[in-house]
């Protein structure tokens, strides 16, 4: 069994670079299906989820080559429209393959996706939107979703919730739809803008990403080959910012986009840290004391990201006073709490609300990662804890962090994987 062992008490110092964004690279890799040519994707992070989607692309006939952090996908030959169950169930984002395969081949069959168990993440918005474009969908077929179309047609789509995944699926599928598609109440995340930039490079006509209204004009001509560089991962950046803050450290993160992490920086300033931005770098200097924050609500971008809720909770366990977190996105995203309690934290959960009373010290313990971001929070807690912390369940952490122990070691952490 893989496990990470952390001996806490080391102040993190130094500088590290930030990997490409997990939530950006997955839809872009899916969208490489559209152009039927060569796609060179740079700054491609080799997380577990990326390995899975590359395996899916291979399984349907794409030629895939990986050279360091560059993935080269040749989608000129698609031999299958079936996404294997064993791969689809490994990650939630596998649903993003429906749009591009359907748009290019006219049909697709995929099993219900897997991923972290952090509460209901219904795919009904995806299915409803694709039906609006003219897809015929059977989602009661023994755990499989079968979808086909005689030709997608542009239309107006209003998303009941600004779902990132549904927005991306419609954007990709609508590239081959006849006429114009308008997505209203679209997600505004930076990863949506990155996807738009990729689609425009291959010749698609997409505008409005970053706003609540996105327009896609159907494209009939053959799309072009492309090179594209993935934006840096704002959640990884936020995680290492918290690591520096809760260990009393002084860390510089390279290759970030400042505007993407403003909400995280704002909270850490409230906690008592000094945050200095310089072009595409950010320096985090921990303050002499950590202060509680009154109430933090997770919200769609540009609000405080739900993917940073667990990491924020880790630092709040050491902040003087009482803090409140309200999780508005997912219903079951407090699975890390029991393990933080084992480490000496004082946390009370009431529905979607967590009340955290700061303690003087966390203590090392044996803990289990139950989801991606919760696992990251336990590693952070281990960095600041007295004694040794052993974290298992790393298959979750590896879905969104590449060799996290090596990155932290570069900053002086006493951390190993065995």
C-alpha cells in the first residue's frame, strides 16, 4: 500500500513551479477528438486522471505519445465510439468525452462516471443540454449511457446551475452543430476560457468564455492541427500557499496567474499572511500569528473554490478564534474532518456548515485520504503537526497532484512516500 509519511514542524522555504491545471487539461484532451489531426498539448500534468483520459483516447483509436509534460494526440483515426467501463469509472470527468465523440462520430456509449465520493454530482445537466442539441440518449441501459444523433443543431441552452462540466461538454459538442448555440448561465471558471482558446486555435468559432453567455457557431470545415499550453493549476497553487502559511514558511510559487487565485490570497491575508504578487509569481510569507476568519462560503468562480475548502479547513484548525465554513457546492465534502479530529482539531459539522475552533497544536496520526482535496488537507495538517503523520489512500491525491511529496521536499518538508 502506498503511503506518505510526514514529520511535521519544518518551515517551508524556497520556490517551486506550478503544474498545468487538471480541470483545464481534461476537457482539452477530450476536445482533441474534434479536429481529426495532431494536437500538441504542452504543460500537460501527468496526474492519474490525465493518464486515464489518455488511455481512453488510445482505446477509441487515437495515437497518443507523451514526452515529459507534452502530450501529442493524433485523432485522425477513431475506431470506436465505446468508452470502456473500467476506465470511465476511474474518474468523474470521463463524462466530458460524450460531447466530442458524439459530435464527430454521431454516437457514443459510456458507463456512468466514477471519481471522488464527495456527494451527488448529477450528470443530468450534461444529458439535458445534449438532448437540446438533438441527441437521442438512453441513460437506463444497465449502467451505460448510449447517445446518438442524425446531426446536432444549434439552439439556446439555459443551464439550471453554472456547471463547469456541462458548459464544457456543450461548448465542445456545439462546434459541429448546425447554426449557433448559445449557453446561458454558463460557468465562468478560468478553465472555460482555456478551453475556448484551444477550440479557437483548431478553428472553432467560440466567444464569451469567462462570462455567463457563451456563443458557438457551428463549423463545417475540417479543423486544423494545434499546439496549446495548459494554464497553471490554481488549486495546486492554493494548496501550496496554505502549506507555506500553516508551517510559518516563506515560499515563492512560479508560473501562476494572479487573477485566478485572488479569492485564496484574500482569505490567507485575512488569516495573517503577507501575499506578494510579481508578474507570474506569488510569494507567501506566514504571519507571526494565525487569525480565524468569520465565515467563508464556497461559491462558483470568482468566489472561494470548493476545491480549496478542505485545505482552508486544515489551516483554520490552527487559527486563533472560531471560523465558519459553509459548503454550498457539494453535500458530502467533509470526509476529511474525522481524520483532522484524530490529529487534535476542534471541528463541529452541522449539515453544510463547519465550525472550527483553533487549537494550539495538531499531532501526528495515521489518517486516510477519502477524496482528492481531503487527502491534500491531511498532508498539509501533517506538515504542521507535532510528530509523525502517515497518510494512506493516495490514489485519490494522485488524481490531482503530481509527486506532491517531491514538490514539498524541495521546500524543506520532511516527507517521503513508501
